[in-house]
């Protein structure tokens, strides 16, 4: 008996739904593959850690949305754009990334999804008579989705870019960026006049941001108010310099006529006492134009460490300084967190487990090594009894599984990475791993 068109359509829809379900079951894997492909092929998308994290969320949101549309036969015009995708378009506009990079990301994403779909189709048993119809249905829906979503994100990008250029102090911000990027001599007096800031003085660079956007979505006014209060509290010698980095992040400099030894400590105290403070990364006090650049670079390095830690540990606002012990070295490990996590596991063994017991052992061993392997000094630093330190160090070495004399430097660096990055570079404990497996199987 010959099948009706309605029966065939139902079978095609069932096959499409099965393929979409199988891909959705591997959502994290599929999204990760797309993210890596986009980073490899589009250099303009390789921003800072926060921007890359938002790109990952945007990719996962788009993949989740299109697979749901395929699985449940939802018309593309009824699909709402993922919030993260729209926010990512706004952030690219704020950072001056060309809109072509955004459009190209969607086109390359479509091609990558096609490849993943075809690979999945080869694993699914589909009647040969339906295979072409299934392919046409999936590729047609994906084309419509990419076309529809591209229009939305480009509109958001263009609106945000226009608003951003209108609202920020464009000339001042541009000149600051030129000074930071310059690799040749700068006319200090002309630059000072242009940005209305004393470049010949000493500078303490800051990066300030709110980990979570407020209801209005624009945190710059709050950051400006915070900076004004901070500059007054720490006795800056003149008005601070404020430059918007994006909607929720700003660069700042505190000017001093002479070098100030306690500037970092005073900024930290003020920030920690303020109930509504943003996260603050602090550079180092340095003089002149070179110091202006160097203090900013050090603050950006510190922020990179804080961002990785906040993403992994769901941290609230924090304050971190470039001259905190070990931070400048650990900052170099943040470029590839996955590789750092693997290396930490090799160096520390079971001591790299993410649980409270091993955390105490790691902290004790870190302080003990920093004190030159002196139990007494470590006990004073940790406010513990001498025997408690000795016991914990022994337990830490036992958890690691081997002595530390042969590779002490590696151990110290791995412990610093754990101290600063936290969960991001640790291995799940047995309970966490079991819970994760249960969630995946459920």
C-alpha cells in the first residue's frame, strides 16, 4: 500500500526529531566544537576571557535553540533570539569588532552544524526513500534560522554601536587607547592636554567591572560614581581618568604627584568595605607615560586571573592586585585553563581534588614552602600549632603520592594556580564526579 504525503511528512519529522535529540544530548560537546572552530577561523573573536566566555554562552544558546526548533518542528519566525547572542553582539559593538566578523561567525557556524548533522545522519537508521527529504528539512530550517538570527544580531550590533559612539567620550577614549597602543615616543604634553590627565605624574591603573549586569544593563554610571568616591578616599592628587572598556567594565587611573607605597592597600580596603563595590583589579604604581601603560597592563593581567576564577567559582565582586604574591606568574597560565588543569593534576596528584580537606592541605603546603620549609614560620603565618602544620604537610605529601624535593618549583607553581584559580584548575571530587554522571545519565 502506497504511503500518503501526510504519512511521509510524519516520518520525515520523526527522523529530524531523532537527529536533533541525539545532537542535543551532546550539547556541550557540539557547542564546544563550534566554539573552537570559530576561535580558530576568526581572529577578531579572540577577545579577553569575559568576551570569550560570552561567545561560548552565545554559541551554546544558538545550538540549543536551533535543535529545539528541529526537534519540536517550531517555525523559525516564532523562535526568539538567545539572550546571550544579542548581548554578545552588543559587546562586539562596544569593543569595535567589525560586524563582518559577527556575520561570518554565523555562516561558519552553519557550515559546522551541517557537518555535525551529516555525521549524525550516518549513524541513524533512516529509510533510504526518506534520507533526502530529511536532509532537505534540516538544512532548510538551519538556513532559515541563520538568516533570521543574523538579521537580529546585526540590528542589535548597529544600534549598540551607534549608541556607544554617541554616549562615550569618543575623542578622549580614542586618545587613551592610542597612548596605550603606542610603541614609540609620545608627545607627553600634547597627550596630557588631549586626555586632560597628568601623564608626567605617578599612576595606579585599575580595571573595574561588575560580574553581573544590573537591571538597566549599563553599569558605567555606577562605575564612574565608585571611582570618584575611591579617588577621594585614597587621596589621589587630581581627578582620576575614566575610560569605558565596554558596558560593564571600565579602565581607570589614579594620579599621584609622587610615588605612594600604600596606594594598593588603601584601594583594597576601600573596595572591600563598600557594599556595592565592583570587582577591581589593581596595577602597580609607576611614573610617566611608560608607567601609565605598564600599570594598566598589570591591572589587565590581574583581571584575567579574577575572571577565570569568577567563572569557575561563581564568585561575587572581588579585589585583586598585580603585586599579590604569585599572581604575576600565575597570570601566564590563564591563557589555556584546560591545559593548566591537566598540568596541575599531573603535578599534585590526588591533592588537586576539589574538596575542603584537600584545600586546607594545599594552603598549608603552599605557605610552608613559601616560608622556606619552616614549620615554625608557617605556623605563625597560618595561626596554627607547629604540630598541626607538620601533620598537614605530611598529609599533603601523602595525597600527592610522592616527595616534593625533586620538583619543588613545579609544586609551588601548581599550588599557586590552585590558590588563584580555584575550581577552574581542580579535579572534581568523587562526589562531584558521581553527581555529574547522574545528571548526564538523567
